[in-house]
């Protein structure tokens, strides 16, 4: 009797525990750890001066439509946001936010970013993160989520690499 009760209790705990998320019926996935997130949010650059790297990141963010709200070269900090209408035909809202185009309640879509550039000897370490928000007519968040797609970050860092190259060539 105790074994059956323990089994039922175990199954109940596992089924309602938010630590486990199911992708499909056969697969159980745990959320990413902070270390896993840092791995794809961070890139190291050798022999690139901090001002060059900061300027390259600012250029990429502006090229991508972000309005830079704050940039401090001494601290190596950048923050910005990109706003657009979810009804904008040029934006693939389903791809960008994982939400259907016909969603109601959201009138403004925002992608926010922060970046941290730190010196480690002759190397620079850049960590960037992105967050998506859907806001309703009152400016309240309808949906907020952290961008956890590694390809999103790889794409961003690829653009930073190109911006550094362009700066070095003085184009």
C-alpha cells in the first residue's frame, strides 16, 4: 500500500512540476541553465580594442532598427529597444514572437537588448541578451519572453564580426 501511495505521489509531483516541459509525448526537456544561456549569449574577441567593439555593436543595433537608450563605454554597457506594430506586413510576427498574426490584445511589439563588453587581458568578452514583449493598448505587457534561440545570437554576432571588419577597413 505504501509503495502504491509513493508511486502515485511521485507521478503527481512529476506531472505538475514546472521544471519539466514536454516537447512531444516521448521527450521531456529541462529548462536551460544560466551557464547554457551564457555560452550562446557570449563571444570573445582577441586584439580588438574596446572602443572598436563598442562602436561595431552600436552600428549593428542601429542597422537592425534598435534605438539605443543607453551606452557607456567606461562600463562597456549598451541597452536599446526596437518597436514595431504586430500588424506590420514586413515583420514575420509568428517567426519573431512565436505568436499567430491574428492575435488580439497586442498593439506594439518590442525587442529589448542589453550588452556588456568586458576586458580580460588582451581579449574582450561580449555578452548580449534579447527579450521580446508584446504590449496592449495601455502599454502593459501582453507577453514577455527571453530569446533563447542560439541561431538568433549567432546571427547577431555574425553581424558584429562584419561590422568590426568594416571598421578595420575604414569603409
